[in-house]
C-alpha cells in the first residue's frame, strides 16, 4: 500500500479522499489555487502546495504543475477525484511516465470512452444495448440534419467529448434542428475544446440508472449494483438513491451483467460507472462510462458497507479486488442530495460569498455529510458551488425519505442563497415519494417544486406568527436584561409589553419575505398575544402559552398547539434573519425596522443589460443600433460552468454594447444599454 499520495483536486472530494487515507495511515498532499489557500482540503491534508491562480486553467488543470509537486514531495500516487483532470488520458499517461501511480483507470480505457461516438460503437460491437443514432465523423450541418430526419424526432444532440449535462439539446421538430445544433456545438467548444456532436433517439420519460463497476489489474471486473439518478434538472442530478425503486431483481441482474460486459470490453481497472437510459417498458440502453469515482458514490457505500476510495487505493497499488461478485451484498436504502449555493427562484443561478452560518445535522449511523467547507468559509465564483452532500440511510425507502426530510429540516445556510427549500419540496413531492420520477419531470413541472410566492396558506401563516412571537419574546428578554443592569430594575417602563399611556400595549413589527414587506401588530406580553396581520384582510390570531426553549418554540395559535423550530441571528430592533420551520416547510424572513426612510429616486430605468454574476462573455448577438424586442437575447455569458442568457428588459434600440466575446465581466456590470424610450 502507498505511504503518501497527492490529491489533484479540491473541496468535498479532496476531503473525502483524505478521510479514507487517514484511516489507512496514508499521508496526504493537497494542491491549491490562490482562491483556495484557506480551504478545508488544504487544512486537512498533511501538507499542501500552491499551483497557480484561481481559474481552473491556471491551477487544477495544470497537470505539469501537479506532477512536479508530487515528485518534489515524494508522493507515490495521485488521486484525481472527479472533474478537472480525472478523465484526462494525457494526464494519466504523464503521471505513469513520471513513475507515479494513477489512482484510476488506464489511459487507454479513458480514450476509448473519451468520445461518446466511439464508445457507443465499441459497446454495440460488444453486445451492450445502445440507442439508435448517428456517431459519424462527418459533421457537415446539412448531413447532420439529414441524419436527424432519418433517426426521427424527438432526438438528442450530444457533445461527443464531455459530460456533466453540458453540450446537450433535445430537438422535437426538424425546423428546430439548425439553431439547436449551433447552440450545442458552441457550448461543447467552450466547455471541452471540441465541437463534434452525435445524434441519438430521445427516449421519452426515461429513467437514468447507473451501475457502479470495479476492475483490478488481475482481469476481474464486477459490479456493485445500481444507483437511480432520474431526478434531474437540465441533465444535472439533484437526487440519487440505491436501490432503484423501478428495477425488478431480474432487470437489476441483467443491467449489472451488461455493465460488467462494458467494463470488460475496455479492459477496465479501478472505479467506474456505466450509465444507462431506461425506458418505461424496462428496455435499457448504454449512455456512457464515467471513468472515475462519481459524486454520488456514498449511496453505494452505505448500502454495500464498502469504502470505494479504499478499494481505489488498493487496486491502484496492485492488489486484487477485495471481494468477488458473489460477495457483494446490498441492504437498506440510501439517498443523496446536494446542498448548493444557488437561487432556485432565479433560474438556479449559482451563488458565491461567505458562509456566515452553516448549520447541518449531526452525522450518525443514519446521516452522512460530505463537505469541503465549514461556517466562515467562502464559496468562490471559480468552482462548482456545492456546499455539502447530505446522504441518509435506513432499512427501507420510506424510512430513508423520512430521515432525509428530518435532516433537511435541521439545515440552515446564511450568506449565499441555497437550494434547501427546493430540496425539501422535492423529497415530499408525490413523483419522488412514489418513485415514478423520470429525467424530464423536473423540467416539465418545475413550478411544483418552487415555494409559494406569498405568505397565504395556513401553514405559512403559522410560521409567520411563530416568527413574530420569537421576535416579541426576544424583545422582552432584552428588556429584562437591560432592566436588570439598570439603576431601576423594577421600573414598569422597562418591560417590553408595548404598554404606554394612551394605548393598550400595541407593538408593531415588520418583515421582508422575497421583497414583500409584511407588517404586523401585536398586543400582549409574556407569551400571550393578539396578533393582527393587516395585509391578510386584518386577520387576527390569538397566541397563548408561547415558550422558546433554545431553538424550539411551543405555542397555541387560535387554540391549536404547534411546535416550531426557529433559526436566526438577527432578532434585534435593527433587523436580522429569521427562519421558521414546522418539520415540513420553512419560511425565511428578514426582520426589518418598522419605520424607515423611503428614498424618492426611481429604482432603475430598465435601460440596461447587466451581468448577474462574474463570468466570461461567450457570444454577443446584437450590435449598437440594432432594434431589440423585450426578452430578446442580447448576449450569452459563461459562469460557474454554465451558460447564462442575457436578455433585453424592454423593446427598443441598443445604444451601446460594451462587451465582446472573450471579455471577463464582474457582477452587475452594465454590458449593453438601450436608447432612452
């Protein structure tokens, strides 16, 4: 076994590899960019070395710099993690040429899978089922259009080199093909450096099921059963689980055998994943082999009881697989979701910034957390904005879903916006609970997973009342503390019950929820209140017996006893964040001063096209002097591994276009202006 390895990655996966190495007594070496000097993987490794600037191309994609560090520090092997150089055959060759072991498959196997077109042809020859399509090298647009018409619609255009949901378009009619082909090729060229595409029949309402395989240098290839990854948004996985609620025992065995056949066809060594698309009729077709460890590997670890990183290390060191196919068991059910710094209500726009508060459930036999950040760390603009992977395990699927709901209810993220509320709605949605979600369901019904725009439902109203009570109790506690420290601790004027000469104890409070201001009036004190909500038709609610024990609020609202959880760090007269949770839903509010100065100036003219976040301009569609319609695309920028379309706020004529393709722009930069209406 190795004594020291270098991890050519960052964040969560680097910390994950370090954890197993520490268990095995292997010393670890981290590498880091300028943006990651204080990152957790740097702090957790035994030693760490800088390798360049913050952009991946200047650091984590610099194979020569990484190998130089490995040689200098005496690392015997390099673990590439996932992403970055993990599927780069040239890097794997260079590592081996330097006399260092590569903890992954052979470069030759990577090259066979590096082209989706070549991989499909190879699998078809090996007897693995494939989807009908076109994989030829002739990329003439007219020929591709003709092939698309021959295959039939709906049809998928896919980048031949790449993955991660990039460079993929669905075409449903012949007339759509030219524009979608151009868009797909441009994205593929920007993301992978090559714009070759392949075409294949699009299977309606498919399931995405992948099989974990493992091979060793002694010719053995086995599978570790499946993971279902059908809950996706724009081809990005949002929930993974094992076992699949869709597969029968017979179909599981058939798909497992096909995955092993696929691995044997390319002489596969180490961890890999064979991905299949599965029709509603149970027919399955090869999609690709990911020649690395997958982000969702923890669900397989929990149901098999294995450490896949340990297996990777042992196989790379020349050992045989620890078990044969007959020795692979499966018990219980595991589910994974990923907590991201992103804003679902703004099209899942990636976020960045300091994690001012990061509250996650405690890890135990049922809950696992894989993360590369802690409270106080920064989610940067240069890399994937994942905060943590939350994985749960229990003896069956209903119990695992219940564990996941409970774990999500304990999560709180302050700083950049997050997808926690979206995930909470996801894991309660009937399509997920009943195990019938397909890969396109989220994109077709996304509004079903979005939180309500306004506080209106009775449950949300209870949360609003709970937030108000928490604020009232906090005010009273502060008044008691201040009075105790004053010269007149028994003064009735120091009690925060709102009572003054001339009126009966009214207190006014205000919150902001999704830019909507909510004002409330409260009468009473000591946990008994009458609360009025003018915005909801002057509705009044009676609150009795309110008690706050730590984060747990118990109270009676109009005679109904409720138990709520309160998060927050700003229950002050000057405002702050308040999050209420009832075990099923959450309500995020900003406590603001009741009285405020209103600025009379207009908030904006609507004449500007601005960058929503830092990024690189990919293409500029229009020029100064061009007429533009409201909502028409003006330019496209690339940020955090995704393309963002920037559109005109209104109809008019462009006065200026201030960026060209290739420019790097900052957040809120004005990239184009419209002539004054």
